[in-house]
C-alpha cells in the first residue's frame, strides 16, 4: 500500500521540475523557434495532464482498493468507458501531430526563398567546414582528389574551375540576422548531424546525398553546434559555432574574407 | 486434436546431458533462456555503470581499466573509443540477450504450453536448437570483446558507412564489427526458430475448450510477439548479410560514391546509407514491441490475480495487443525523421505512430480499471506489476513528443530519446521480468522467494530507476546529445554536469541493489519457504499441476477448459476464484 504514496510523491517531484524549468531550452532565436516552443508547450500540457492523472489514479486505486476483507467487484469492463477514453486519446494524440504539421511543413515541404544566402556545409570525421560562393555568387566544382585538409581545402575545390577561386572556406558558420539562409549539406565519410539548439533545428548529413536545409536566424549571437549523429571516436569533440551577425557586420566579414584570397 | 509431441512424451528423459543440457523439455529450455538473460543483464548493467562513471569522470585513472583494456584505456584512462565500444555492447546485449530472450523465450517457453494445456511445445527439437543457437550467438558477441581492435563502436544500430568501411572509420570497426554482425545473424536464426515454435504451439496445441478468446493474456502476448519476431528478424538477417557483404566482399549496398574516410578515397558506388536504416528499423520497431508485449501480458495476468477481479475489458486488451503488433510494422520511419528521407513519408509515419499510442492507452486505462473495485494483495509480484504500469505511463508519455517530427527537430539524438527508451525497455520491460519471476517461482521450484527481500529490492529499484532516467528528459530539453563520451567540449553542457553526476550515483546505487534480487533468487531455490501448488489462488492452468511440474506437465491427462482466464470474485461462487478447468 506504501506504493500509492510513493507514486504520488514521485509524480509531484517530476511535475515540480517540469514546471520549474530548471534545465530548459535556451531562448529561441527565430520565428520557427517560437512556433516550436508553442507546440512543445501544448504537448507538454496535454501529456503532463495525462501523466499526472494516470499516476494519481494509480496511486489512488492502490490505496483505496487494498485488501481489507470484503469482496471485489466482479466486472468484465465497461464498453461505454472504453469507447470514450479511446476516442479522447485518439483525438488528442492525432490532434497534436496535426497541429505540429505546419511547423514541419515550413521546414521541409517549402523550398528556401529565392533570395536565401547559400552556404555549403561539409561534415567529416571530426570537423566542420563551411563554404561561401564569394563575390561571383557561384560555388566552384569540387574534386575529391584535391582535398587537402592541412592546406585549407577541405572541400577539395577544383583549382581548374575559375568559379572556385573566390570561394570562402570557414571552420565556423556565420550568417546575417534576419535573412533566409539555405544550407547545402554534405558528408565526406559517415553520417553526421548539424544541430543548433537555439534554432530548434537539426538535420542528418548523409554521405552520397546533398541535403538542402533552410532557416532564418533573427537574434545576433554565437551558438554552439554539437554533431548529433554518432560518427566515431571524435563524435563528442565535433564542435563548431553558428555566429549570427548584424547584416552590416556580416558583409564586412565577407569582404575581409574575399580580400584575403 | 493429435499432438505432434505425443510420441516423445512416453518416457521421461534420463541422463544428466539429456535432462539438463540438451533437453527437449520446454521447461528446462525456458530456464536456460532465463539464466542466459540473467547473465546478460548483469554484464549489460556493469557496462552501463562503466559508461556512467566515464561520463562524469572522463580523466579518472583506474588501474583495472588498463588491465582489462590495455589499448582502450592506456594509463588506466578510458579512451572515447572504448567508451563507445562499451556503449555499443551495452545496448546490443540488453536489447537482444536480455529483452528478446527472457520475456518471450524464458517465461513464454516455460508457461505457454502449460497455460494452454499442452505437454510441450509443438517442436521440442527445434526448441532445443533455438536455445543453443542463441547461446552460440552470445559466445560470438562476447568474443567481440577480445578480438584485435576490440568491440565495435557504431552503436547497437550499426549505421553505415561508420559500420561498413572497416577499421578506417574507427577502432573496433574491424574484426569486432564483423563478429557483432555474425552474432546478430546467428541470433536472428535462433529467433526465427523460436517464433515458428510459439506460433504453431498456440494455434495447434490448445486444450479442448480453450478458444483463443479464453487464452490468458500472457499467451496472447507471446503469440503476437512471435509473429512480430518471425517477420522482423527475417529482415534484420537480410540486412546483416548485406552489411557483411559490403564489409568483406566489396559490394555497395549501403555505400555511396565519393567517400573519403580517414584520408582514403573509397571505390564504392551506388549504395545508400538510408537503406540500412529502413531495413534495420523495419525490424527495430517491432523489436521494441517484442520487448514490451510479454511484460504487458504478465502485468495483466498479475493485476487480475492480485486484485481478485477479471481483467477490465479482456476483448479490448486482445485487440490492443493485436493493434500494437499490427501497427508496429508501419511506424519504423519515426526513427528516421531527421535522416534525410522524404519529409512527406515522415508525416505519414507520424500519424501512424500517434495511432499506436491509442491501443497502449487502452491497456493502461484497462489496468487501472482492473484495480478499481478490487481487493488488492501487495505481494512482491504484484508490486512489480503495479510498478510496470507506472513506468509504462512515464516512458510512453515521452513518446508523444518524439512521435512528432516537428518536435523531433530538436529531440532527435538527444538524451530525451535515451530517457524514453530506457524507461520503457530498460525499466518497464525489466519490471515485467521481475514480476514474472516472483509470480512463477513457486511453480518452477515449489518454494516462495523471500517477500521481505523482494519488497526492499522493489522499492529501492523503483525509486532508483526514476532517479536514473527521469533526469535524462531534462538533459534532452537542454539539448544534450546522446552517444557522447564526455561533455567537456561544449560550454552549454558544463552546466548540465550536476544532472549527470546525480544520475551516475543513482545508477551505481541501483545496480548494487540488484544483488539483493540475485541473492534472493539463488537462495530461495534451496531455502525458500515451501509453496502449495496454487499459492496465489490463481485461475490459469499452470496452477492445477504440481510444483515443479512433471516432465510432461499434465501427467498424461488432457485438461478441458470451461471458463475464461480471469474468473475472480464471481458472485455466488463458493471461492473467490474459478479455475479454467473447473467444471462448467
């Protein structure tokens, strides 16, 4: 019978920590992030209430219906109740996922706006590289045989392609605030994953695929990027940063990089 | 009505080897599977404690690490690759050799034939083969610890290209990964053998009067689990063969062109890493239902027995088991929302995933409905069944977040996922095993397990697992990725270390507590209080035969069933239970 109060105490402690937001998301830096948080909160309330009621009910029946002599109620069930709680569950669960579809659609069904800034992402064991097209606006062709990590050419930009001469390579990713960005994500070896907590976005990066992924960051700041798909012994060290800059600062940075070429 | 088994039941086996080693008796085989799982769970637990220790003390010098793993832990400091290998083996051993053995092949082998009134399984020789093949698979898996290069580090999910290109992609990816694949392939063969046996037995060997809708819910869960196993393990076997070919025969099922691993350009072309994920998870999702359905069956059985009430909504419970089993084949893509697969299919998979929540919810409501108005007896077995319900609610609830691709955009590959599956598999399913052990121990041995030790073990474990796995959800909300050997490279993870430390201490404490159970189990075999043949006043057929049962279960008789499985507290009946084989 002690189990009843134990379940209640555990439930209250868990609810306390969820309500208190002691270890929580970092603040969102985009409209997508805000939509995400709203969907999470809706899910948390629905599931939290179900969790609370189910555990309290379990504790209650443990206490109230402990054996004190007497007879148990002989019943094979109640069809009306079954239909009611089954339908309610179905409506709530499916309703939640349908509500979230708008968020998923905005990320994956819609293409990046035409004026999005294109950046190539290259993941490898165990480092990130990013490539900007430079003043000519074109990415140069790449050739695996010309990859030279030590020599600053992780993408293997083909030195025979003039479009590649002004490409800017960076170990961290910088973007202007308030402007759509389209990433073109590639991996050289195994599956990796690009994750920015503050954007509320992540995407697996799969060898053999070039995966487009778009977002818009609205808040200036520097945000850590942890690789989020097991990629080998250096998985826990595969770190870079997303730096969201004021548009003018971003232009200045781009020009500085171009000038160095 | 003829039994394929009749001819072998004429005489009891003689000789030590025939009785205890290469036994054809489903009861002995069930016990063999059970102890294989007990060995595996302690091995898997030890690995997890090593993992949790390393996450919190990554620079600790521990001399016995160096003795065990001179290359993996030079100077006694565990390397990240050793951590990942221990993690890979932890997941593999727990999922396959614990959760896919004891609940189904352990308890199911022992009690399915008896609960349906049969003398043995339909195919006793196949049954013996299935155990020894599983045993061989375990030997090969343990051998992976000792081969040059050590065990693989690609996780229990073994995604290519990491798992497909050999030692180029990391230590352990040579012979270790190959042994891993071979072990899993052998395990697949064993599971297929067992699945055929369970299905044939359930369909063919039921006693007269035992219609499908009079079967105990344990039998329903073992039956549906076997169907899942038959279809799922077949696909895993195929996937394993393809992966082995990519590794050893130069094929490119999973390997695309343009790979450069560790500065070496590889010559593969035309393969897709996503193909592995589809094949693996087509197995992998039914697999998690294989892990939980038997525990649900045991929970239903015990909640009815110890509330002295029929199960609430037996028919709905059967449909829920069938629904979970059926829908379980259509949701594998929810493990792949972020994988780069078509986002429209992600939408389809998520609708189906949410739908699976419905039969699971039905079961939970019906368990509570069973308890309502009951006369609850708090034996240790019942405590574990009640704990199962609580843990199933907690673990299942976090699935509502993960089943939405919109939310998975953050939670994929974080500790939120780790918390979810540990609650459901690593705890609820295990509690199902504990419950079954305490419940059926008197039938297997003729003695009770010690109730005081049982209750102490239960409460400490119940609180302990909540302490270990609930905080993982907060780690996930904070964005802590999974499969990280340590958290020292990221500023945001530094703030989360107190949670990790708390979890590590809870894990060590909870592991120590499990030795209470181990002691209770072995001590009670010889010294437990003698038990009558129906100590729980339960209704199903196993409680009509002696403890331990004779070699052919019903001593040559054929029971006739006249009642449903949970006729407790029937108004007007002389006792508060009517056994299934009581006169009509």
